[in-house]
C-alpha cells in the first residue's frame, strides 16, 4: 500500500465505531459489495455493538465471508473490508480507508439542480389519484419547501389548478446529497405565478423521525444562504399584510394611560418541576435492558416508558439476554434476583465471560431485601437494590440519577 493511501486510513477503533453509530442513527444508506464482478446491494445499519453491527436487509451470506463496505459521510467516500458473522451480522472493521472529499456534490447542492419534488394528491395503498406535481426544489427548510411548477398533471378528478390550502397525501424529495429520499405530506400555503419561475410553497407534515432528523442535523447546516428565506422561523409583522386580500394595516395611536386602583397581587403559584427538552431527549436516547420473567415486569416497562425512557428491552431468559446484549449496547440493566432456574448473579458472570454488558450499571430487583440479595448486589457491584413492595417512583428516581446526573 502506498504512503498516500496509508495516510488516509483510519485505524482507531473508537473513531470507526463512532462513524458506524452515526450511519445507524441517521439511517444513511451504505453499500455492500459481494465481489468485484457483482453489483452491490444497498442497506442501512441498525445495531452497532463493540464488536459487530447489523444491517436491515441482506442476502444470505456464509459466516467468514469477506465483503467491502462503502458509504458517504461528510462529502467523503469511506471504504472498508468487513467479515460476515452471520447473515445480516458483520464484524466491525479494523481499518477504514477514506477517499478525497467530493467537492462536486457540495457544488451541486449549492445550485440545487439535482433535488426534485414529486407530489401526489391521493394515495390509497398502491393506487394514486388526483393531481400531481413535479418540479425542481427551490428552497428547503425545517418548516417547508418551495418547488418550481414545472409539471402539473391530473391522474383523476379535478384539473391541475392549484390554490392555497390544497393538500398532497405524498410528497417525495429526491436528489438530496448526504441523505436518502424524504417522504411526507404537504399543504400548499402560497403560490407565485407571476414570477420568472412560478413556484408553490408547501408546508411539510407527517415526516418520520428519521427524515426530520436528517433535515435538522444534516441538511440544515449545509443549506445555501438563500434556503429557508421563504419560511422564516419567526413570522414577521408584515406577513399578514403580504397575503392576497388581507386588510390594510391601520396604525393605532397610543391612548393615555388610565389611573385605576391597583389590584392586590395574586398569591404566587407553587413551582412545578417540568423536565427540560434536553432531559427528555437524554432519557429517550438511553437504552435500558430488563432481565426478568416476573409478573410485574410488564407494568415496570410501561412505567419506564411513561417516565421518558423510550428504549426499554425485556429479556425473559438467559438465552434472550445473551442475544439482545450481543446486538446492542445498553446504558442501564434492571436484573431480577432470579430468572427462571438461573440466579441473577450466575447469569451475569456467564454474560461477562462473553464480554457482554460489561461496565453497565445494575439495579437489582428483589421481593424482599435480605442477606442473600445484599451479597449478590455486592458481588455484581450493583448500584441499587429495589424491593418490589416499594413505590415504582423510587426506582425511576434512581434510574434518572444513574443515567442523567
């Protein structure tokens, strides 16, 4: 390998896993090449563990087979060799070769020439109907888009005319660098037919969490300076007057202040603790694993999700725990003192021997606190022992403290 190629090769395992985590979190498409003479297949990454990662779709692969992984990130092409553990499961590569930045992609995005919008008024399963709209994307922001009225058509029903308030059941934005196709619904908010390039402004609705995240985290930082001007974050005072048929604004003359008897100040209301948006996002992003087959485990899962922990996985046996722990990393473990015929301490020692759930804080779940449960908690270095007869709010408070403070 040449010195130039080796200088562009990543060998840091933590950096490589961070790249794969970003691909999985943002669902950025990757390509897997079975061989030099075969066409690649495109997929997305799902679960990234310390040693493996999984893909959403894959053909049947034999364990030990070598494939080439390729993806685009930050306008740069990355290539790595990966080894198949099982169909859809791959070992994290030891090195990743990074290519030159694709400057032409950035320039293409600045001009916005490749991005297209296709909208259909009615969608019922695979049946399409009503009016259709196809045009170049002129403007995109987290609040909406502008699309050139290049082609207006009608599959059924009324003609191709548009007016403010019209809704499209399906809006697809294709040709955006760095991200896959964005899908959602759209509502026409204004039309500009007298300009050199007629366009329609649509507000986007019903975006998936992934598409909204792609717009906010990937596309917004790269928008050209002209993008987003049609959809300001805060409405200007002149917005109402700019609308067709809006009344002419009348300047209101300030009146002299009236002298009135001051009313007694109301008694202050008690302060209520409202979790901040950052706290809610932190809780929603933490992954919790509950290893228990106890009858009260379902209610505990619901309580955790209602409290803001959205990613809660339950394993009801040692084999289930071993499987899920090998597929994902967890931030907190809630362990029953006994699961079926296995003691929780013995189960954890076996999982530790497979390099699973290492350094994950543990809350031990018991019916009654006694010398045996205290000894098991000490052997596992558990952070807390929770007795089921105690209020579940006590457990939630401990979980929040372990994960958020």
